[in-house]
């Protein structure tokens, strides 16, 4: 019984981090375009995400709970491991202010368990991975094209930039778009926290969605500020129409994916939408910004990290396998050592260059 309550507690803490990461980023376009104040943005995000989770979160929850690995593998202990691996990865990213994909870390954690038990629904997993690539790319190209169209329209009709009597209407449109995106976040991302609980029959679908929705909303309110700043201010600035294009595009793509039960990296979709508009503004030089490289790197590392964590915990706590533990630890030590070695070599090269002994 204690382990069951532990699983529920971790799931709800994970839901709070989902609210802080993916859901809070939903209003990034509106906040970045100065259409709304930060506190009000987080309140609206919390309400919209709650409604999305309660009204439409069931299909993605099914996929997380029983679509990637057989549901009979989901004992209470295994559920704790899945949630712990995903939560740890996401919590670290929130501390750094990086808008991380909750879908990636959750699916990665589930896959780690499947690998440990040599049991994966590979066809379903490949479909999910394919849409992880397709949907963000679609978001980029749609908003890139819309950004070009909007730029021409704003040059012809300057009032579309939000000047004069147009400002209030365009601001409202953008805020509605942000709410739509947050609604899609609720539909898609709440399942990442409560799906494993449902798959293991620890909690019913209805109770799981209501509880998950509540704690996602709390997380957006209490911990979403940093990620909101990253998504809104550190990538590119946008006009009100450009921000609306990002929000409505991202929200619509994620809602469509949620209807088919596909866990989609909402933060990637949103950020790629912002990148599409930014590229339409200033060209592909935008990709040289350090924050973009940092986010892309975390996107690659996060699912791999959660796979390793859950696989390691299964071999340590459930199916004890000393040989696998030795291999994992050796790989980890080798990876850390390689990173330190590369840093040391670069530091030496800079030192030689600065002292005038190099080229």
C-alpha cells in the first residue's frame, strides 16, 4: 500500500513539473509579444490545461499505459521506476529553465522498462518517433510560411502590427491562441503523469485525469515562470499576428495528435513554431543563438537519459542483473570522462592560443 501511495505521489509531482515545463510554454508567444502579463498568462494556462486534460486526455493516457509495453509488466514497483526516471529528468530541466518535452522523457522511461524486460510494441513506438519528427517540422514550415505572409501584410497595412484600434483585438486573438495551445497541452501531456497509473490499474481513468489536471495547473502557476521567460524572450520577438500563428498552429497540431492517442513533444512544436516565425524575420542565422543549440541538445539527451535511468533502476531494484549494472555504470563513467577530457583539451588549446604559442 505504501508503494502505491508513493507511485501516486511521484505521478502528481511529475504532473506539477509538466505544468511548469510544457504547459507554461504554451503562452510563450502571447507573453513574448507583450499581449498579456506573466501572472495572468499562467492563470489562463492553468485553467485551459485543466479543461484539456479532463475533456480529452484519455486516448494518450491509454497509449502511455498500454500502447508501448504490455500492461501486465506494469506492477506498482515498475510504475514507480517509470515515473521516477521521467520526473528526475524533467525536474532538472525545470531548474535550468529549459522547456523540455515531457512526452520524450516519459516515453523514454517506459521504453527503458520495455528494454529491460525485452518486451516492446516496436511498431507503435516507431509511429510515435516518426511523429516526433514530422509534427515539429510541420510546425516550423507552417509558421515560416505564415510569417512571410504576415510580414508582407504588416508592411502593406501597418495597423496589423497592433497599432491604434487594432491593438486590443489582436492581443485578444493571441491570448485565445495561447489558451488553445494550453488546452492541447492538457489533452496530450497530462497522460504522461497518470498514464502509467492507469495502465497498472492503480487509479481509474476518470480520477487519474482529474487529479493529473489539477496538479498540472498547480505546477504551471507555481513553477512555470522560468520556462515562460525562456520560450518567450530568449528566442525571438514577435508581433501579435505572428504570435497568433505560432499558438494556433501548435495547438491544432497537438490536438489532432491527441485524438489519435499520440504523445507529442508539445514544447518542440511550440519552439519550432517560434523558430519558423523568427527565421521568416531574420533568416537561418537565428539558429546560431546559444539558447537554440542548448534546447536542441537537451531534446536529444532527455529521452536517452530517461531510458538509461529506468533501465538501470529495473536492473537494480526489480530484475537484479549485476552484469547489466556494471555495463551501465561503465558507460556512464566513460561518457563523463570523455566530456571532461574534451573540456580539458579545449581549455589547454585556448591557453596555448592566448599565450601566443599556437597559430
